[in-house]
């Protein structure tokens, strides 16, 4: 950054030769004044007086600087030593300080600031990788309001908001494929599993967006994959089962910074007011109008104070809040007790992207080495399961770790892993435009993100990290059906044995 300032110090009376001589003594020692607080090795970035002149009762200055003792700060710093030098001696005071013209050059990558509007800045011009902020006629009142520093901070925040935090912390380019497996058999099924399942009556659309009713054949397949994942992945790694709450207080989401990263991706829950009389009016109006009086219902609800669990692992971090742990005794918990909820908005479509889905969620806490190893093991066991079932997959570096999703900046001293997230995808052959996969396993290491947020410490002061791996039961089933189809006889023997006899669907005249 470069700061180029032309300003002046205005005195209470016209300067004579003796006053000027004393002021010049201060200006000649100004480098010493400007270097206070400048880090060693950064002296060249401190302010320098390029030129000065005297005119009537004004000292006119041209000051330039880099990042340290910025030019406007240097102008303010001169006030005290000058008045100490000439105030009592010459019976003169300083009436004010002003900046006539100030150009601040900020290097930027790309043209993301081309049309930026900076508050209280006269002009913001982007040229050849540099954003120039131009201020004119800034008085002492504006300087006291720190409008210059605020404008620079505004630009800094804007630039950070354009940069994906995931890409900044990840050592490997997101999207990079690290492993893949090609099926040994010939995959001939090419239909969309959602369409076929709906046609066969294995699922039925629910009125809620992104929700389905899963009938016995599909429900049984869900349980088969849940059992397989528990047996082939979770139990082999020694995870202990817990039951996690699914109604999460907002303060927990705030500490997780999920409210900051993806506030639009959650279902918010508002408890009702415990006032039976008010609800009688609601019921009466509903019965008379034969419709739900939403406005009246809204008035009967308290402010949102919960969300439905969007990540499933939220209670784990709160469990250890303010605790002293021992990284020599690491923790591995697993939860498979219910639904996870995400508001996908218009993104909700078939079975592969729903607002309500089932997962097996593994969460771990311990030393960085322990957490990274367990995360990697949970992923490898998932890959081995896919290979055992001859399911074609690939594993890639994730571009949206859930705890960084939507985040553009991090203002804490957080330790991040080299790869925050790996994502395993099963190939879906029905997507004919390009080779696409459905994400079935998300393996994450959070570093100290949640440790800091929930004040979790090792009793000896050693590093504590957390991690989690989510096995998406709903998506494992979608990926399986996309590659094998719905003919029971075509399924692998291991699936047939666990599945048993095909359940019947309800006998209804006009459905499926």
C-alpha cells in the first residue's frame, strides 16, 4: 500500500522567521517521530516528509508512506512536538489540521473492486491491479472520526468477502481427485432412481419441500446401508454410540459460526407463547375461515430460539464446552438417532438433494495427529465398502467444509488442517451431460475452529483438534440404486442377505 498526502497545519497567527526555524528543527527530526512503533525491518514503510513550505500562518506538507505510521497519522503526530517547541516560546497555538488531497493506493487481485463504492471517499479508481482511494478537503473533525481508517477497513473487508476462505486455508486445490475406483462389472442401468422409485411406490412425495415418505422397500434399503456403514466403518474404528439432540439452541449455532456462514440454510424454530386464551382466537378464526390464519399464528410465536440440526454434530462441541480434556484419552462418538435438516430452497430436487435426510455422524476430539488419522480412516473404510459392493466412486478435496461454508474471513488465530475436507462421490450414470457423482461421505478436520469457539482445552496445554465424518444414508442408497437399479436379483449378495425378502407396498386403488 502507498499513502500520498498533501495537507497543512494551521497556526493561530502568522509565522515569523524564528518560528519557522524552530518548526524546521522538528521536521528534520520527524523520522524519529514517525518510526515509533514501526516493526524492525519495516522502517522503509514509515512516513517521510517529501516536501514542505510555509505560507502565512500555514505549514504545507507533502508526506508519503507505506503501511506503517500512515501519512495521515504522521500529520497528526507532528502536532504535539511542534506545539511543544513553539507554543510557550512564541505564544502561538495550532488552530487546526487539514488534508487537501490524499491518494491511497491498494494492490488488489483481479477486478473485483471495479465498481466499488467506498463511504466518504470522493473517488475510488481501479487501474492495472491497483485501487486508488482519493480523499479531498478532510478537516480535523473527519480525522477524529477515523474516516480514512474506516474506508481502508471497508475495502479490506470487501476484498475478504470476495475470497473463499476454504481456498485460502486448503493446501490442495479443491476439486482435486485423490482416489477413484472403476466398477469391475458392466453398469447398464441409466434411469434416475427418484423417477423409478416414485413409479414403483417405494417413495411418495410429501407436501413439505424436499421431503419424501419412504415406504417399506426403500426404508429397508436405508436400514441395510446404515447397518453396513456401522459394521464396515464405524464399529471397526471403535466409535461409541450416543444420542444427539436435534433441536439446537441458537447460541450454539452462533458459537459454531454457522449463523455467520450459512444463515439462510437452516430451519429456525419459534416456541409458542403459553397463552391458551390467545390460541383460542387462532382456532376460532381457523374454523370460521377454513384456512390457517398465519398472521395471527405469527403473533403467537416467540422469537426464533432454535434451529433443526443442520450438521448433526453440533451437540458434540457443546458437550465439551469449557472442559479440560486429556488428548491422551481421545473421544470418538457416533450418532444415528434421527433426521438432519438443511433448507436447500430452490436447490431441493430428487432423492439426492433433500431438505430432510438420514446420516451416520462420527465426531472425534484429540490431538491433531489423532484427529487427522481417524478422519482419514473413516474415509478409507467408506471407500473399501464401496469397492466391496463394486460401486464406482471417486474421492476429491472438498470445496465447502460445512464449518467454513459461506465464510469469507476468519478473524481469530485458528489452526486449520492442510485439507479441511475430503468428499467421496458415487457415480450416477443417469446424468448424461457430464460425469457426475452424489456425495455420500464427507470427512472433515476442523483444526481449532470449534475448540476456540467452545473454549475446550487440554489440561496440559497441548493442542486439541476436532473432526467429523458424515455418512449420508440417503445418498448412499441413491448412488447404489443409480448403479444397480431396482431389480433385487441384480444386487450384490451382501445386500440381498441383509435385505431379506422384498417388503410389500400398501395396496391402494389409485397409487402408485
